[in-house]
């Protein structure tokens, strides 16, 4: 089995490295050092996720398998330093992967790579944005070429764990938390043997932590005063019985609350059924069944529509399965059809519901161009829905450009990818 790191680094020829360095305005040796740290760091994060088991790794496998093989290294290099990043280009998809793998560690990794290699933080961020889809493309081709399922892909990654982890510079390994991590098995043993902490959120039985001591203080104080003219021991016995009764009543109330909460959660989950494709199916009013991501825009909207919260101007739900052709407002219909069809089904099932579609970009590039592109993309989504039988007056579309960023810093590929989005708001229900 070929070594993944060798295969990836072998694709970065001296000429390619020179082109990348020129585009970034950086020294070639610094760029080489940065990529030499970023590539194994991303792979190491994949290995760590694979160690966690299929449940958490499945969505990552699907992201790589279904979206990665069309990325061309030359095309990715051409995107470095381009002005307007408000496209669903490969860096958007790479940003999604980085979000799943690195989360809040992305900024720290960029800083550490910059310090280690001597290149600017902006260049470090650009290289990370290129490295993620580059790796995805390479791995997607291996998955398809060797006909691997999620288990086979995890096995391949884990079989090369030592070479991958060994290639990560120590400073980056520390930032990512790889050094001194407990094994998965040990973590499971430790987590299962610990006594769960009482909740401090106000739900469940957490309130017993303050209720019982309070009862004790009040009752003992009361009976302490009463004992001034009577038998102390009798009063203490009476206090103990009262405290015991109060504790029993409190425990019964807590159990009732927990049962009610569990029943509510069961009702909410009972309408969803996992399918073989990894999506979740739900029957809508009228008998139509849709399949969608469990945390996707469809079920978030349905929960809001059926819930008691009033319509407002601040509650937006982000589409999670739309894609536009690079640099345009044209929907990638093959990829986006399922979510468009689902939105049509939701609107037909709830005929009183109206929506506003919002388009957003990151803050790279010219503000006016970003505003125009965001409006065109919002309009494109509206047209795609109305073309399938939804009255146009039930939908509004507005482009907001770089306004209202989800990630205001706009400084990492993951952050920029979050800002480039299409969202929906319920305007009537």
C-alpha cells in the first residue's frame, strides 16, 4: 500500500512550489516548510477521527468520497491570492473538512505554521485552504480506485498512523493536541468509570444540589429554635423525618421531570428514521417523505414551523447541501437537487409558510461584486424552488454580500467557508 504522505508530497514538484511561492510572494523554502507541516497535520487529524470509530468518521468519509475527486492541483494553485472567494469552490468544501477536523484549533495551526516556516499568516491561511481540497482529491481517487468503504478507508489511515504522526513537526503536534493523548480504549474506560457530574443547567436532578442543603438549614434552624423549651432529641428526630420526606418528594419530582424530558425527546426523534444512505427520513403532512441530514435546514425549519416560537427577523437557517458552479450564480443541479426538492416538499406540506432566502459572501474581494453575487445566488435558489410549483409570492430573495458574517474574523478557510452561504428565514407560518 503506497504511503499517503509520499504520494502527496511527490505531486508538489519544484516548479509547482515555485508557482505557489510566486503567487504568495513568499520564499520557496518557507512555503515548502509550511506545506510539509500542514499536509501531515491534516492527515493526522483524519487519523485521530478514524480512531474514534465509524459513527463520527462516516460523515467525513462521505465528504471526501463524494466531493473530493474533481479538484485539480493546478486549478487550486490558480485560486491562491484570487480576490473574491464568495464561490462554492473547492476551498469551501475544504473548509468544511477543516471545520470537522480542526474546529477551534484552525487559528492556532495557522499561527504555528507561520512562525515555524517564516511566512505570513495570510499566506499560511491560503496554503491551508489549498491543502485541504488537495488532500481530499488525492484520497477520493484512492477510495474510488481501490473501491474502499468507510471501514477500508479507516483501516488504510490507521495502518499508516506512525508515518503520518511522525511527519508532523513537534510544534504543530502540540497545537493540535496530538502529544500525550490517551488511547481511545483508555479514554472509554476512564469516561465510563467516572461518576457523572450533577447538572448545573437547571434540568434533571441538578437542583437537588442546592435544594437539600437549603432544606436542611431551614429545618434545623426552625427546630433549633423550637427546642429551647422542649426535648432536643425529639425535635432532631422530627427534623430528620421532615428532611427525609422533603428529599423523597424532591427526588420524585426530579424523576417526573426526567421522564417528561425523555418523552419529549423520544417524540421529537420518533418521526425520523435513519436510511441506508446515512440520511434521515421523515413523513410530512400530506404523506410525502423526505430524506435529509439530521441537523440540516429541512428539519430545522420544520421544527420552527411546528414550534411555538413566533416569526421574527433574526432566526435564519443555513442550507447545508447546495453548491454553485465556481465563480457563478448557477446551481450545481446534480448536487443541489435533493435539498431543493426537500424545500419544495416542506412548502407544499405547510401551505401557510412563506420564506425569505438570503445570500451571503465572505469579505474578500470588492464589496459591490460580493453584493451582486449574493443577490444572484439568492435569486437562483428562489427560481429553483418556484420552478417546481411553489408560488413566487411565497418567497422573497435578498443578497446581503459580506454583511452579517457567521465568522467575523474572516481569517481562515473554515471561517470564510462559513460566511459563504445561503440561508432561509420564515416570514409567515
